[in-house]
């Protein structure tokens, strides 16, 4: 089977901003785009993107999960990067139109169609290091994907890093490629040295996020995660999981979570830890690595609450549970 996110539909939806207005969206070949070598994005990283999924329902229809939330964050990222403002209604239509075009290609559960809206500056000007791009390009790419999470019961290995951070704090809530790039070297170093799967950045000794996901600690009927601020990504999956946890009667605490508290709780049989994101929904953490020492989370395997929350999300996305919050959008 092809690696997650490496297979694409033949066409994508595309629109350009010429400095004053957006062009009508068109369907174009998805295997290439034409860019001037001096394009702003290639030199000054004026780029942001989103990740959401479309799911096949039991009746054969296709639903997009929380598209409104992703479009809102896409608009916010564009604004914070000083890119031209997107037309949220037009972007949503681009998403629904391209998904509708390939509705027959949406895999059945546990698969889905991964949707990747992308926006970047295209001014051909290498002198704009301190000025934004006045023109831009937006497209929506589709990738049919299988199950990301392997439910073999084992947990991820997570290095707790108190010395670094994923990205510049004022850029944390922007979903930009530059933030992922800045986290890549510490992640690779953690893999080489500790066989870690990810790095949980804990600047000042307090948990923030990993290179590609939000972090949740679950213990004694309580879900604990960092409160929202501009230093880290406001995950749509994070928000969904916290809402579902409240629906189940669990306590949700959005507050500072210290490395000391994480390691103390990890030894308890009731403790669970997980990473949340669009691709995996919830991936269990089985081991923390800190100051060259390993700390097993409970028995090191996926805990029952993590499994229950992920199943609740899947059931909702796959049309097997009532959509009480209006999260599913028609295609």
C-alpha cells in the first residue's frame, strides 16, 4: 500500500488573487503548477495550508468533517502571514466541488479522502524580505488515504524537550510549512538518539505541542491539555476530542501542564497520554523520554479512554453516531 498522503486525484481546484480580486476557481491537473523562480513563497515562506477529511457514509453519501472550522483557521493563517485575504465562501465551494468531482473515489471506512487546501504568495520579487506578497495562489488537493493509526495496542515514544520549541511563539497558531520545517531537525535527532517517534516541546518546562500534533494527558476521568494561546496550533481534532470528552461526562482542563506533573502521573495505572491530529485522530503515547531516562505510561499500551474517544470520533465521522454538534457537511 502506498504511503499515507502520496496518492493524489488527477485534478485539483485552483484560484489566483491578482492584487485586487480572486479568479473564478477552475479544475486543473494536480501534478504541477507554474511558478516564477522568484516567487515570494520560495524565498520568504509565505505559505499556509489545511488538512481535513471527507468520509463515505453508510448510505453512500459523502460528508466533510468540520469544514467550517478548517476554513476559518485557513483564513486566520492567511491573515497572520500577511497573505491576501481568502474568500471563505469561495474556498468552501472549492473544497466541496473538488470532493464532489471525486465522490466515487472516497474510500470506505476506515479510509477517507484527505483534503489539503493550500495558499501562498506568488509575487516575483526577491527584494520583499520585509514586505508581503500582494498576489497569491490557492488550490485544493485530494488524497485518498487508509487508516493512519495502527491499532496494535502499542504506544508512541515521546521525547520531552525543555530546551527547544517547535516554532517562533508568535507564529504557533499559523498552520504554515515553516513551522513543520523548524521542528524537523529536533525530531530527526530524537529518532536517531532515542528511537523516539515524536518530540513534545516543553519550553520552560511546560508541555506545548509536538512537531505535528496536539498533546493530551488523560487521568482519573480528566483530560488535561494546554490552554489555547498563539504559541501553538489550535487543532480541530483537539477541539473535537475535548467536546466529545465533555459529552461523555469527563472533566476537561485546559491549563499549564508541567513536565514534572506529566512524569508523576505517567506512573499511575490510570494514566493515558495521546496525540491528536487529523490523520491519526488519537494516537496513544506509551513512553516518555526525559533527560536520557525512560518513563512508561501506565502499562505502555493504549488506554481504554483513548480508545473510547477515538472510536467516538470515528463513529461520528463514518455516520454511525448522531451528529449532535452539526460537524458534518454535505458534498
